[in-house]
C-alpha cells in the first residue's frame, strides 16, 4: 500500500508569480511527455535541478490535496471524523508506511478477528472488505477514502466493545439504564496517540463479572463442539429411590454438567439427590433434591440456549460499564434476591418480590445511589396505581379504600364527602392518596430510598406469604424485602455502633423518620438470566419478563452467531 506523507501546513510557500507559472507549464509538459513515454529524456535535456525540485514539490502538494479532498468528502457526513481530521491537519493515522500506521492497522484487524470472543459479530465490521481495500488502494483519492473507512470501523467496534451493540431502551422500554458512551472525537484522538493494542484491550469492561462471563462463554462453546450435555431426560418427574433408564439419563446429564462424579449407579440415591440439590440452587429452584417437572425442564435446556444467556449477559455488562462499587446493593430481578456486596463478596442477602409480569407493573432496570432510609414511612400511592386501580374503585364506592387519606397538592386531608369522584378522569383527578405510617402500611415499617424518576425503591411489606414462592413477581414495580430490618442493620452498621438498638428505638416511636446514609450506596437493579459467582459455577435463571429473549433476537439481527470452538 502506498504511503501518505504527513500533510504540511495548508499555506503555500511564497514564490514569484512567474515561478508558479513555470511550474504549471512544466507539469503540463511532463504530463504530455509521459503519454509519449519520453519523460526521462525530457527531464534530462530540458529541466534544471531547481526545476525538477519545484516540479516534485508541486506533484507532492497536488497528491496531498487530493488525499485531503477525499478525506473531507468521505468524512463530511460524520462530524466527529471530520473534526478529527480538520484538527490534525488531515494527517493520516492508518494509510502511511510508518511503523505506527502499520501497528494501528494490525491492531484493528486483530480486534475485528477477536470480536466473536466478546459476543460481537465480526461480519459487522467486514474485515475481509477492509483488507481488500487496503491491498487495492494506490491513488491519493483511494487512500483518503480508505483512511476514513478505517476510522469509521474503529469507532464502530470501539462503541460495541465499550458500551454494547444495542441501545437498551430500543429493545425493551423497561430497560431504562443510562449507558455511558465515549465521545467519538476523543476516541479517535486517544487512539492516534496510544499504543493501539493496549487501546483495544481497554475497551471492554474490566469488571470481574465480564471476565468470568467470557470464560463461561468459552467453556460452553467448547461443549457445543462435542455435542453439549448429551441426551435429555425423558421422564416427567423423578424422585429419590427410583431406578431405571430415566434415572440413568439423569445421572449422565448431571455428570456431563459437572454436578456429579462418574458413577455406575442406576438408582436415584443420596449422591444423585445431592447433585440435584446443587443444580437447583444454581438455577434458582426449590432445593428439595427432587427432580420434578420444573427441575427437569431446566436440566434439559440445551447448551446453545445457555450460551445465548451468557452472550446476552455480556452485552448487559457492557451497558453497565464500570465496576459496581466496592460496596453496592445488587437486585437481580430474575433471581428474586436483594444483596449487599462488599469487595465482590455477598455480605447480606434476602428474598425479594419484584414487579408483576404485567407490562404496566414490571420493575425497570437502572442504577442509582441509595442516600437514606425512612423508618415508619407513609405511602403516597403512585399516580399510575391511582389511575389504573384506585380511582375506578372510588367512583364505584366513595368509601372504598378506607385506609387511604385523600389529600390535595399541599398535603391537606380532604373529606371524601366533599369530592364527587365521578367528575374526574384518570388525567384530570387532582388529588393524592396517602396511607399514614402503621405496621399495616403497604410499605411496612421501612423503605430504602434511591430517588429516581421511576418512583422505585426497596421496602418492607406486611404481606409475607409471597416470599415462600419460587417465582416472586407480584408487586406494582417496587422491590419488597423479606428481611428489611436486618437489611437496615447491615446498612447502618457503618455509621451506628449499635444499629439494631438505634433502628428499633425509632421504629417503636411510630414517628415517620428519615435516616441519611453517611456513605451513600450504589444500587443496581439488573436483569441477568446468566450470572457468575466468584468461586462457583455460573448460575442461570428464567427469563421472567422475556427481556433477554428480545435482546438475543436483536443481537442476532445485528449479526451475532453461536459458534462451536474446539479445545
């Protein structure tokens, strides 16, 4: 590939007018002679050394101008690329013959080749077409167009690896996560001054979770290459003490999955039962050691589907970006658990109830900062619930929902007898509904606040019956905690010598009290059907809202494919 010299200052050197005219005339003469294959003779017989030098300079300036024009033309529809080349004086970063240019080209092609390891589609960046263009580019115009195309490819793969291939909210409106996107001009600028290989390595999340997911992806791809986990289990249910071909199939599947050492047992014995229990824990099932219908359904899911979940989880981790925080609260909606995590270790966790499957009640995904908790909270009914459920009930019976106060915009309680509920629609209803603090309050005795535009928070509940269920999607959107007091003690332990006594004293007073956290804690409401443990197997969960199904379908449309990798 022909090199492109660094562009000089755009101002032409001052020369007498006659000198410029002489150079132009000489250029025309040489061009004519070239057609007659007489250039060497003409140069030797007609040009002085000074004229030859002037002619060479004119040719170089013309070549650079043609390169600049091609770059400007190709970059005209991309403000970041256009600004980058305007700023650097149209100096090429790809199409020169320097070692730095060669290293950049090599690093880009290597990143494209390695994109599938990140669950990104190599075809999206069309490496073969770029290679062909690099082989063929010769003229200044071809090199200018290639220069911009290589920069465009860099920006595309940099965004995909750093921030994800998809835009979350375009896949599902419940994914309201704010993704951090790098400034495209800054990407080009940083790349042009960095070690290119190091630059590409730093693009993907450097989180422990992302690295563990990559390893799991490789493991599942290797399993695909050898046929997965073997035959499925045909029985509808199996329990300890049974024997026969289905028990052997169960045993073999558990062995292939790594839950059971090689065994010749044909009976559902204690060893198989323990393996089933471990499998159930890893898949969010009731760990009773009985291979019932739901357990066998999860056990028979093929390796290809588990691989899809891992690839989706990697995309989601790119949306999340940086580490979650040395101390953070993690609510994985598919896991129905809320956890406090310190230095990648779970220090507290409790069962949770999340938003119902009804699209209007699903818990959204986002991150925010928990700044305070409220003991003995009141409950101001969210507008959506009033419009959807409570106003119709009040229109049928003004005395319904007697545990709720009707308040105006200033918080004053309005007697129900003064209100004609039938006059209002969902859009024109001017009042709020409030439940005062009490042990029977819908929010229970404490709520944990990370103020956000979605009115989502963690809270207690007087209804404890739902926590014993395997699937716990029943709330109006907020996250209910099974052990809210212990959760509060764990949070307050960093600022109170005796957090339990401190909390209980306020609780017993019955007074609505806000307690600020001295150290606000990041809260991450995530949705992962595949996630890892620092020391253990990858866990899998059901796609309760079918969001991951949508993400995988969108990734497929973007060109992501499953691949079986040997070894």
